[in-house]
C-alpha cells in the first residue's frame, strides 16, 4: 500500500521555516477589523 496523503506531515519550505517566528508573533485573524488584525495582515503580505 502506498500512502500519499501528507496533509498533516507536509515538509515546510526553508523560506517559510525562516518566517515562522515572525508569523507566530502575529496571532490575530488578518481579516479582522482591529489593530491586531491589521498587523497580522501586514505580516502575511
């Protein structure tokens, strides 16, 4: 049997791995209409 579902274990790209500390600091919903949401949106963009 070949198991091809890696949705829970997909390896991260090195470029994304380097951004994790920055993104972890912005925990708000980027679509929210408050200052934390605006800051999270900037971090994602």
